[in-house]
């Protein structure tokens, strides 16, 4: 478990996520480098990583409760409320940054589509048009097409 922060959010994706979450103090680490790197992997971009890291923090902090002992009062729910408010903003940034399920178009033209289909190294899709059509053979081996 490690903690690194250069002080420059533009230097690495990890520094960007730490900066966005305010996790820049080595004496009070919120997430490890490995956790942030995992969140960036899930989110596909640094913006998506910040969103998923914030969700992880929210899940961690949601388990804490407000405590009162005499005049001393700890309102840990304030951290959850502040992070919840930030989550909407981080989600919007992640969507604009290319993470969080941004639609992808494989072929913009018939020529490009044909090149993709003709690629012998391409994996076959899990589904295709007509895959659920039923063709029955008659007793003499002829195909019989019927509407189901």
C-alpha cells in the first residue's frame, strides 16, 4: 500500500484523482495508489477514475455514524453529504472525458464495415441477425422454413 502525490495534478492520472478528491495529505491517506489505479482502470479515464474513487470513498464513509460524547460531537455524516454533492459533478466530468460507457461506433461507412467484417483476426460477435431463426428439415433432408 503506497501513497504518492507530486503536487501537480497534470503530471499523472493518479495525481489528478488525488487532487480532485482532496486526497493530497500523506498524513491522512484516503485511498492507496493501488486503489486509485484500480478506479482509473474501471473508469477508463482519469475523470472516470475520480468518479469511481469517489464512489468507493462514499461507500467507506457511509458506514460511519455521528457521535456525541458530552460536549464533543463528531458529525461524520457531513463528509458523506459533501462527497455526495461532488459525485454528480464528477460523473458529468467522467461522461465528458470519455469514460462511463461512452457510445462507440465501429464503422462510419460501408467500406469500413466491410473491412471489419473481412478481418480474419476479428473475434466473432456474440450475436448476429438471424441467429434465432428456426430452420427445420423434412424427412427427406429438405429445409422447411416456417413462421413461428
